[in-house]
């Protein structure tokens, strides 16, 4: 696999046509435009507050700043000490700053969004010359459907980061996953949340949302990857037993509603096919649907 830094430098020069010294400052939105961008982000900034506070409590004393950006690389929220706020602002690390890779070339926020994986960009690994005074540890954030919608970034102006960068990068990834988990649980608050079987470590929380009829109605990006569902596409309800290889309910004595919905799910919503799966007639299936409150 190609290094994310090398791939980003190629994109910066060849795809975006940037030059390392062609822009004197980072583009920044005014307050009115920033408010609109924050509103468009929905509840993400508010939902992330506790995680941002906890992460900054871990990294803030080392002279770092913490940034939450949307999927376009616009900084929505920032944490830093008052003493260092102006220092980071000089580097363009401030609310409203546009850190998309297309605008800034290789950088933590923009490159993690394009690569859709965590990245660490150390000082002169940045494409733009004016950004080489900082090091950035960033991770993308995926919504409950598997779309990348934000990035979390910690930047430091220290020249002696050393192995500290590895620790900070791990903390940033953990925080990004915590935000993904909280978004998923908020979206599927009425469902039962289950942990999908883990085939490998990393890649974010592998969570499933299961409704009262044991149909899987939601899956995080990591869970989709493990179970063979494409990220970012509608998730058709599937019986949890089918996905996990568990024994299936075979009769109507218990859980009739669940049996009917699971049969419909397996048949792609086709009533005739669902009836055949259960060995009953189409009319009987409709009667049972009506009795279970599933409509006619």
C-alpha cells in the first residue's frame, strides 16, 4: 500500500496543481459562513463535546491544539489554551479555516478525509511550505451509514515530538471511534446495540443495531466491512441469525411477528416468496401479517 503522505503529495501537485509556496495564508470563513457550516453539520459538534474535552485534557498540556473539521475540511470547533491560541491562529489553525487537501495540499485533516484512514503528517511532510512548522495527527469520523463526515486532528508546533506523536495519534483515533459510537447509538436509540464478531483489531467500532424482531437495521462501517455490506449504501433489514450463523426460529408458536418480518426480509419484501419460505399460502401470510399488526 502506498504511503498516504506520498499519495497526497502526488495529488497535491498533479491533480490539484498546487505549488508548495503559492498561497500565503489558510483560507478562513467569516463568522456568518461558519455559523451556516456548523448548522449544516447537524448535531455533530454538540454530540462530540464531551469527547473533545476528554481528549484535550490528555493532550492540551503538551502545547497542542485540537480541531474538529467537517467532511469538507472546514474547522468547526477548536480546543487550545488561551496562551497559545494566537500562535496556532498564525498557522491557520482556527475555527472556520479550510484544511481540505484540495486547498492546502498534504495536511492532517484534508489527507485523512481523502484517504479515509488515520494519518500523521510531521512538519516538512506538509505540502505547503508555510505549514511545515506544525505536526498533525488526524483521524476520519464515519457516520452510522459509513460515510466519512468529519475529521479529528491534534496539531503541535513542538519540534521535539518524537515518540509522543505515536501516543497522540492513538488517542486521536480512539476519540474518533468514540464519536462514531455515540452517533450510532444516538441514531438507533430504540434498537438493541450489539458488537459484531471481530475478525481483526482496529477500523472503528463494529456495531450492529437490531430491532425488536431481531432484524439488523444498522451497521457501522467496520461492521459492514466484516459482514460484506458496502459502506454508504442503504442497509436492507436482515435477520441477525442469518448474519451470525445462529439457529433460526422455525415456527409460529413464539415470535410470530419476528418470523414474518424475517421471512419478508429474506424474500426482499416479496410476500409470495416469503410465504413459500414458511410453507404457507399467500392469503394465510397476509392474514398473519394483519394479526401481527404488519398491515395488509
